């Protein structure tokens, strides 16, 4: 919906003024997505007609590809990052290549693809790079194999494979190079803090970005009654990921209890507080723009516009930082 507003397909405004240029696209098929993830609004077994389903609880207006490319070319000076999200469907690879080539012929804004691993192999990943794709994203979401199997494999119409996802992660890293691959991780599916932090270190060491998302229950999905992660936990995980990725913190900087809950961050208090004061750890994780600035900011992806920001589509300052500090209660873990 934010992308539709930016490209003038829809009227509307954001609850806070900020520059928005990260265009998110989602493939659409009459049959829908053929996966059945327990937390997803597009899941095959979620009740209702596919056209009435939602993805991350927002509207995705359906537009013609030619008109989309025309609008992108018209507004190119304001665009910072483009992203095509595939779904699990037999035509998804073919259609993603077609859309990518049409966009690349008219628009030079860097383009990412959030891929559907069941549709890919090494040759297809190489072809994506050849036709102009700049970055590859993999929606792992569940950060442990047990959770992945429970929510995405052993489900009514499931079958996604943990091993296949990691094969695509590593093939993409070899093809696209350092810091050109990202892995989406969801906070709040049932994982422990330790599971997340161990994965952040593993990906950092492989020069792969971990992108952080907050679970937000979709009505009528199998996890509709599953609670969202407490804001205090979410803020601490945001900070921990930033320290690992940007300040080279390793696992020995973090102490956990027997259940894997974060107890302590072992770092100089003034240094960590200085990092918090930048506001950067709390900005939405997304692919960068051409000069390294935030490119994809996905406003309101993890919360409603009327709720407190979970991740900020701009760098928080002033009252936002005061609220973040209150939410995080950082002194309790330093």
C-alpha cells in the first residue's frame, strides 16, 4: 500500500512525514501461494478466497506490470530500492525474470528479489544476477530447524524444506558475493533469544545480512492467537543484532539463562548507550539504496499506524529515543 501511494496508484499519507522510495512488489496468481506457513496471511489453508487474504495485514493493490514500470520510470528520481517478492508457484520464476527484465530496461534503481527457494536452483540464481538483480533475500523466518518444520513443513499443505532454504542461501552468497544476500528472521514464533543471536553471528561471519521482522498475528491464520513478542524483548534483540553486525560483537558478549533468554550484554555502558543514541539499531532492516543509505523501509509492516513504531522507517530522534529507552529497560541487561 505504501508503494502504491508512492507511485500514485492510491491516495493517502503516512502518520509521520518521511521520504519513502522503497517499492515492494508481490506476485499474484489466481491459485495463490502454494505454501502453507502457519503464520502467513497467504497460507493455502487459511480460510477464505485468496483474493480476500492479506500479507503482513495490509492491502497489496493489483496493478498491470506495464503500468507499474511506467510509473517507476516517471518517479525514478525518488526511488531508493525495488523489491519483487516471489510466492511458491510453478510460474513464479518465469514471471519474476520477465518482470525484472521489463523493470531493468527502464529503471536503474537497484532491484532485490525475495525468492521462493522451492522454485530455484543454482542456474536460476545465476540467471537472476545476469538479468540485473542486485540482491537476493531468503525468507527463512523461523530461525531453528524444529520451528521451521513445525510451522512450514509438517503442516496441512506444507512441504518447505529447511535444507533447501539453506542451499539457496549459500548458493546465493557464492553467486552474488558478500553483503548481497539477506535472510529474513521473525522474532516471536517461539524461538529463544539465544537462537536468534547465534544465527546473527553465523550470518555475519558469512557476510550475509540478517533482516529482522516482528511477528504480527494474521487473523484466521493458524497462529492468529499467538501473542506478538513483548516490545522490551524486541528492542533488545534489535540492539543485539546491530552490535553483532556493525560492532563485531561475538556470542561471548551475551549471557543467557537455561531457556535461552537474554540476561546480560557484556559491553561498556557508555559505548552501548552511544550506539542507542544514534537510533540506527531501531530503523527497519532492508536492502540499502545505491549509496548505502536505507533503501527499503517497509513502513508499518510489524504494527498498525496507530501503534508505537516497532521498526522506524526513518532514524528515530528526540521523543522517539526516549520511548525506545523506556521500552528496552537497557540498564537491566548491561
